[in-house]
């Protein structure tokens, strides 16, 4: 039993916690969520501008409808955040990642993304992970 508990706890990484909190906030775990006004789709409410950035930097094309696929959506989330954290040489914190997801590449410094970050923090399973 202890080995199972240790194995399960090893899956609770800060990044997994962030992903889970963002999915809860963005779509309430609805794989087919659609926000027509923002043209955002899927678990992570991916907008076309995110796909444009990935296409430009990685030279791959992803159809917007693919954002309904959870595996692809999570890959996009990871790739986009890694791209902008590294290109801007930012500390790889949960806060920076969440605020970039909400406000684009410069979201980490926008006052407008603090409210989103507060929502994410409130949805982290293990309190405040930074």
C-alpha cells in the first residue's frame, strides 16, 4: 500500500497540478468546450493565435479542430509555454506559465492576468505551488 501511495504522489508534480487547475478553470474538464467569442476550443480553450505561434516556430500545422483532442491540447499547452518561457529567459514558475497562457507571451507581466493567476491558485489541489 505504501508503494502505491508513493507512486501516486510522484505523479503530483507542480506542472501536473497547474495543468489540472487550468483545465478546471478553462473548460470545467469539458473536452468539447467552445468559446465562440474568443474562438477558443477544447479542454484548454486554445485560440488560433497559439497555433500560429507554434506553426511559426516549429514549422508544423495543427488544425484548430484538433484542439478538441486532449492529448493534442496538452501537447500544445506544454509546447507553447515552454516556447515563451525559454525565448524570454523567464523563470519557469507556475505563475509565469499560467499568466502567459492567459495573456500571451507578455502575459507574465500584465496586470490583467493576476486575476486569472488567483483563480488558478485557488484550484490547485495542493495549495500554493510556485
